[in-house]
């Protein structure tokens, strides 16, 4: 319950103190009473002597003014409460910038309005306190009138700005957004609410009105957010008043309250001098703070006498809120900077200001010389250009040195535990940050860290006695427990020592007895020189040694030989493994297979031939497959493939993943000058294999509840809002479009059911590009430019292979605050798996390689297979066409990160992603989410459209990864498959099976990956040849995949060594 006066503000501890002044002596003073801002809470305002006002709150009320009074009481200052109010108000306003759209939930909008209202209340009430506190009673009326006047003028200015924006911008927006048949009504719609409401809610015209109003409201919110920091400037000019000690500062005493105030002061002093108060005042945290102050302001040295910098005192004063105004301003400025960096393109604005300024200067100079014959710049140019004095520069550098040394010293003090609580706090912070970095973007983590750094000391300072008391109690309990443990340990150690001492004495006595008995049996030796007799020598044994001794010796010899052979084998493995990274041709593969076979025969063991890991048994089928693949990848007239890299992994029931097969065949290019042997570290354009990583990223956002699978995406990706459906074309070639009734959702984008389609797969989209007069192959770099096409069906009603994952990449970047999709994937996909920028990136310049020579060594060029006629047809694969290097038409430096097919990656890095999903190790997704990857995610109509797309002439085998097509009647029943679609790719399983689905997908240059949880296998076939669906690649991939399942599937494992 507060007492707020014109000359002072007092805080009383009980309702009885409100009756400390005889109200009868103040009769007639009520007509001069001025209502206090807190009266809005339902309290009564009474005026006391000398203009002092008292607010009696109604019992049971709890309102914002009550919270403000509590805040002012605890801090003795209302300025920091005002800073907090402006910060909260600004936070609510900034949130409205992103959330002020028709698709936002009403509850979220209500939350932002609550923040704005709360912050406004804090700032307004504190502003009235700042006006009234320094004044006398006679000045209140005039100053309050002036305050109301200027407040009204400010409100009028704000309304004028808002009205101007609405009247200037809204008509243009309405005209721009309204359909063609409603544009002539833009003026009527703007000025008449009845006309606006006459349009149906689901019509394009009504949607255009809503969008226009939303746009104007967003601009108003942005303007308000830009003007709101001026409130902080007004707080800076407020007089700093300690409301608890207002009487002492003004040198006055209020009648009737001296005795009470003195009594309260005496009570506080006695409480502080009491034993409990002294104990709390000397608590551990208080001692630590005191030591910190002494260290920074007194001795200015660390524990090892290292001199400290002046920044230690500076940051201590800042974070200890010794100057609340400075700390609050710093805190608010830091928060504003973080939010500005997140939501405002500051660098772009600076560059824009720079080129505008330089352009104006250049144009004015040229114009003045041409028209006036004189130079404008020379007339305002200073006589001498400004330079930084040497002293200033040296002082600045010295200050920077002190700042750097501050952080260096503090890190060492934390690491070497100069203050154990601080080191423990740093440990907790680092531990929590390692988990929060997976959940929060960088700007969110910075905002959270800033809040904790500034608010945590304030909480401690305001509750110091309570916290120190608890810490002291905890330290006391820990000390008592440690003492008790030491006593128990000492007691048991004493007993143990006595027991050991007793046993030692007993055994020493027994040993002495045995020694004495032995001495008695030994005859005394004569001093005379004894003669050597035959009986003095031991006799030869009468029987041979037992046969067991010879057995033991033989076993030892055999074990020694085995150890030597094993060591030789391990050395051989290391040599071959190192060699295989530089030469993985088929000839070397056959040599290693022979070595492996030899090592698993007695003759191989006896010769000690080295073995490469992983070891495998070459079956006749596998040997035949490898020989065939080696033959068709060998340069020459019979070459059918430039090269491939094959890798397979298995997972045990205990989720232990191991590589069971790896071979590389062929070279990286048909050009002899660029040709290098392919290896697991070669860099491929993995094309649509990128879609798996984008899908995993989307599901991570769903796990973090940043968005739902069935949420519309138009709020984050407005480019997909109100899409058109391409129904057909008129006789004169004009496209026939209609508005989609359904909204595109996240699920639609990642399951190819959004209605989007690739132009090279759908004739309608190709014809639409032709109607626009644009060759889609000439459009590069930006997703919005390449894939802003109409839909071919209503979202969620059919299936078509589409660029939906490219738009999903845009969604991910915008939701998480990253400039591009690659930034998110690098942090949340690659980093947990240990994949570095040496093995994966979206563009060539993002790779961190030692030199351009390393790029040339590792990059795998694309190869084209021509038709037998010698023509190029990307839509028609061929068995017999000649091979030629592909022209470098694809840019390695795209503007955007294409989540549907833009990654450049090594097979070895991609296998790590498959291994994480196969083993369900939790590094990328939660266990339940991984399980959902292997469950159908589309409806039956969409599945039928998917099956229809699996046509031999439509790249159906590319979609199935070489597995039998549903329409192929020549396939035996045992090999037939059923197909579905999941959240990350195609699902397949044997037609008669009810077991787990296998997840798979492919990439344009004939890359294929698959994850078979039923058999605990995953693999990748990496090629770089186009057209997609190359028959040779499909045959080789299908044969290899079938052999892997046969050899290493859980149901088919042989007792021999693993592949």
C-alpha cells in the first residue's frame, strides 16, 4: 500500500500507518486534491498536509497500478520500470510486424496487444510520477495541464500520420490487388464499409481487401515501432528521484510522520544488527560480490596477482544495477539491436544510404560545373581533412587491448576455478546452451542470453538476503554431511587398519615359525673345504616329463604365430586403405578381393597377406557383378558408364552401424585432362537426393512446434498464397486459370501433392512457359523466378513430382531466421553428424578446400548418353548411345539454396545421413518422427496418381530405383512390389508383405539411396550421367541392391565374414 505525495513518496508497512495523520486537521484541503494515476485501480485518493496524497487501495484488488507500486517500492526508482514498459511495448509492436496478417491466430494477436497494453500502462503511470514527484502542491495543476496538452498534441500527430498513411496507401493497394473486374470500384470500396461487406468472404475481391488492409496496418505498425524508441529518450531527461528517500533529499520532514519513520528506521537497523541479519549479510554470495568489488576497485588484481583491467569495474557496475538508468538503457539498446538485426536489413540500408549520398554528391557536382561553372563540393570542402590524432588512436587501441584482455583474463579465471560458483555457473550455461542451440536460432539465443545476463543480477540484488540465507543453509548442510562422512570413513578406516595390522602380525608370526623350523632341518656347514662327491650332484630323472607340459608349450607357440600374423594383417589393412583413397579402379578391387579370399584360406594365413577393411567374401554372383561393372566403366569402345561409387551399411538390433560394402569404379570425367579415379570422397551433384535433407529439416521444425504438417504456408511464403490452377488453354493459346480452393500446406510441399509441377515432366507447365516467351532452362539462380508457376491440380487431391521441396527450403530459412537453407542444414543436419564444409555445400565457393587443385581432384563431371542416332534427347534414355562430357550449363554458384536439388556432396557424407536414420540415433529426429518416415503420408487418390506416374515412358523406373513397375506383368509374383509415399520419399515393400516399408529416392544424374529397416540395411548408388532413368544405371543399381539384401539382410545373413 503506497503513499504517493507531491513532495515525497513514502512506503508504509501496515494499514494502521495510514491513520498516522489526523485527517480532521486537513479539513478543506480536499478541493485541491489531484487524482493520482493509481486511482484507476479502484482505490481512493486523499490529500494530506503539504500536498501529500495517499492512495487507499480497495482490499482484494490486483491491477497494473498495484504491480507498478510494488515495482517502485522494491527499486526506490520508477525510471527502470518505465524502461521495462517501453521495452515490453516495443516487443509487442515488433511482434505485430510479423504477425499482423489474416492467417494469424486471434490468441496470438491478443498476446501482442496484451504486451503493448502492459508496456503502455507501465510507461504512462511512471511518466505521471516523473511529472508530479519533483513538484510542489501549487505547481501540480499547471504541470498536469501542460502534460495533458502535449499528450493530446502527440496523439493528434500520431492519428494524423496513421490517417495519412491510410488515405495515401490503401487506395493504391486496393487498385493493385483487386481483380480486373473490380478495379473500377476501388474508390467506392475504399470509402464505404457497406460496399466492402457486400462482397462474399471467399471471393477474390474480398481477399484483396483483406490483404490491402493488412498491408497498410503492417506499415503503420512499422512506423510506430520506429517512433517508439523516442520514449527512451524522454526517460533520460527525467529527474532521478529515490522515492523512498525523497524527504531526506529535499531536506524536509513531514509533520506527524517523523516518529513513525524514525521507528521504522530503528527497526530496520536493529534487524540488520541482529545475529540472523548479520549472518545473512555475510552470506556466501554477498562475500563473493564483496570480494569482486575489492578485486576490481581495490587491489585490481586476480588471485595470482595478475592486474585486472578497468573493464572489470565497468561491467560489474553495469550488471549490478548500481546505476539503473544506464543499465536499463544498455539492456534496452542491446535488445533493440538484436531485434533490428533479426528483422531489419541494416546492412542493405547502410549500403543504400551510401550509394544515394554518393550519387547526390556526384550529380550535384556535375550539374554545378555544367550549369554554374563552379564546384559545389569545393565550396563546402573543409580546408583540411579531418584526421585522427595519434593520441586518440593510441588511446583507442589501448582501450581495445584492455577489452580483449578482460575477456582473456575472465576466461582463464573461469577455467582455473578462481571462483568456484562462477565456474559452476559457466558450466551450467555452456551445458544448457549446447541444447538450446538446437532449438533456438542464433538471434533467439542471443536475446535469451542478454536477458539472463542483465536480469539475473537484478533478481539477486533485490533478494540478496533470501538467496544468501538459502545458500548459507545449503553450505551448512553440505558441511555437516561432509563432516559426518569423514567421521564414518575415519571410523571404518581405523577398523580396517586394525584388522590389517592384526592379520599382518599373525602371518608374520607364522612366517617366523616356519623359518625357524626350516633352519632346524638344515645341517651346519663345516668350515673345512668339502670334497666334491658324485652324490652332491642331482640325479637325472628316471621318467620323461608329463605330456601336458609339451601341450602347453605347443599352444603358446601357436598363439605367438597367430599374433604375428594378425599384426602383419593389420599393417596390410592400413597400407591398402590408404592406397584405396587414391586408386579404386576395378583392377585394384579384384586384387583386394583375391587378397581377402587368400587370407581366409590356410595358405593365405601362412603367407601373411594383408587384408583391407571392411572384409567380405566374394560370392560368384558378386564377383560376376563387379567384373561386369568394371568392364562397362573401363575407358574404351565398350564403356557404358563413366563411373559409380557403391556404399552399403548395416545396423544391428542394438543400433550399431557398420559399413558392409564399398567399391568405386571408373573415373570422374571422360576428359583425360580432368579424369581421376572416383572414390568415396569424390564430390557429386546429388540433385534430388537433396530432398531428403530438406524433409528432415522440415520435420525438425515440426518437432520444435514452429509449424505444423497441416498448417498453410502462405503466412511464411506469401508467394504461394491464393495460387492459380492451370486448367488448359484457349484455342488462341491463352492459358485458362482458376483460383485454388484449398491452401497449400507443409505436408503438400514435402509429399508432392501441392499441385506444383516441373516443366520438363508436365506438358501444361512447359506450354505455359512457352506462352510467357521464356525458356525455363535460361532461368537460373532464384527459386521465385524458376518455380513461380500455376498449379496443375487442387492442392491435396493428386500427386505430381514437383519443386515443393524447393519452396520448403524457403519456408525453413524464413522460419528460423537464416538467410538461406544452407545455413540451417549446416547447423542442424551436418554439424550433429560431423559433416564439414569439405564434403558438402550448396555452391562451389562455400567449400573449404585447400586449393583449386583439390576441387579438380574430387569433382565428378556430368556425362551425357546420346541417342544411337547421335542426337541428344534428355527425355529418352538409351542403351546404345555414345557417351560425351556434359556442357557446363548448370551454375555452381546459384543465388538461392535449392532444397529440392541443389546440394554438392560426397557419398561418404551422405551415407552418414542414412546411417543416422537407419540406427535411429536421435541426432537428427526423435524416435517417433523417424518411425513416421516409414509410414504412408498421403491418401488413396494421391497414391493412385503416384502409381499412374510409374510408367515406362514417364521415367517410372527412375522413380522406383530400378525395382519392378506395377504395370509390368512379366515380373514374377515374388518380385512384385507395392508402392506408397511417406514424409521423406517413396515407400515400397513386397506385394504380399505386411512388414516394414523401405524408404528410397533418387537424383537426376542417376543417384539412388534406400533405407531398408526390415533388413537393417541402407545404401547409396552414386553416378553422374544423364538422362535420368539411364537403363545401364538402373540395371546395375537393381542388381547391386538385390545382392546386398541377399548377402547382408537380417533374414539372409550367412555365417561367413560380413561384407
